[in-house]
C-alpha cells in the first residue's frame, strides 16, 4: 500500500522514531514564514476545512499500525499547519482509542490555539511543539507574514490557555533569524511570554536547511548560546532551554525493520520525505538507515528525472522535491 498522508518513520532530532501524519495539502497555512523549509504558502488562511478526509487518513493509519511497528511518536506535521484540518480531533480520538500504546505529538505554529474548540480537539496529544518567534507585532509580521487576523497577543493567550487546559507536555520553539528577533528587547519580551505560558522546554532553533527567502541566514553558534544564556538567567519558574539546531540525530539508533512492512520503495520514501523538508544525503542515509552510496544512487535517479532539485547552503548540500 502506498501512503498519501503518512511519511517516514524518520529519526527526528526531538522525537526519536517518528511517523509523520500530513493533514494539509502543500502549502495551506496561516503564516508564510521567511525561514520555512517547505516554501511559500500557497493559501494563507485561518479557516478550518476538511482538506483531506479523516476517513482516508484513518484507513492508512489502520493499515500501517496493524503490524504494531516500533515508534516513539506519531507526529502531526508536514506540508502545512495541521490544526487547519477540521478532522484532526477525530484522528486523535481514533489513535487514542484504538492504538493507545502510541504517543502523539503535534507540531504547530500556535495560530489556531486561540480557538477553544480547536484547543479541545488537540488537547489529548502527549506533546505539543508550538512556535512563537516574536512578541512585537511588527516583527511578527516581518518574520512570519501571518494572516491579517492574527495578533501575537492573542496567540500568547491561546498558548497560556492550552497549557492550563491540557496535560500535554509543551516544548515551545523560538526560531531565531539574525537582525529580526535577536535583539535584547525582543528576546526579553519573548522571555516574559515564556514566563506567562510556562512551557516545559524552550527550544531555540535557527536556519539549518534552505528557507523560503534567500536572505535568511543562520544565527552564529556564539549568539545562539548567548540567547540560551539569556533565557536561563533569573528564570521565574523552571524550564529547560535547548539549542535544537545543533543537535544531531543519533546515527547509532537503528530504525526497526518493520518500517518496511508497508512495502514502500526507497524512492517513494525519499520523495515523501523531501516533499516535506529538504535534507542532505547524510540525513537521508541516517533517516532510512542506508549507506550513503545507496541513497546517492536513488538521489541521482530522481535528479535525472527532475523530480527533485538541490541547493548548496553553509550547512550542506540539500535536496528537495520540486
């Protein structure tokens, strides 16, 4: 069975062996972030819709999970903002009811958590990984290019409410873009927001792979450490500060053989992954537990067929689906 909505599992820096569930067509989102690795938003919206029928996604999950694969997480992420799918609550309920042994993670830009109904739909996940890149509305608009209805103050209120209403662990991601949100003033505002939201972790990220806008650069390691130190200084409650952009996947952690039970070819798996994020050949070799030679053979075929393209960045040569 070929999967339309599932991808991976991949070895995630943050979540271990993670099966991705993509609920949104490329690229429907409430923001058009300058650093996004998926590319420009094609439909800027805050309106929930079916997009992909929940019954079809549930059918794929039934087929994949029937073999009881070893997974650390089933993760809602992919080519757009997952909370835009109006069926996300039904899918979460299905997994929690039929396959309670699996932990659920939600990667979100936080924009729709202002809606109590949507918070209720997703509050049964085990971990939520929301993002908050700015508190100042002008920086938010320059950095995230949000839907006109979105305000940072409302997003922060939504995160505070979710934290109070859900037992899910919260790992709050802040993506640092040099010259945009790395000033002492903006970082202090973000730190104040963290104090109000009270996440379990603050995860600082910066550009590792090609972003939407070519002018976006990565923050230096020294400055990322400076920012991490600022969040650690004089904390008003306990949370862990991490620099996730420099963490490496554990190359010794082997993906289980049962990931092959779906009879998906390596080519299909590569295309599904590169559709959702650019990767280097080294990353792909680790993700799929293959030699670099095997991966490069597949990559060269896909390049010749013009299915994928490549881009050289400071952090490596990245491949992505056209």
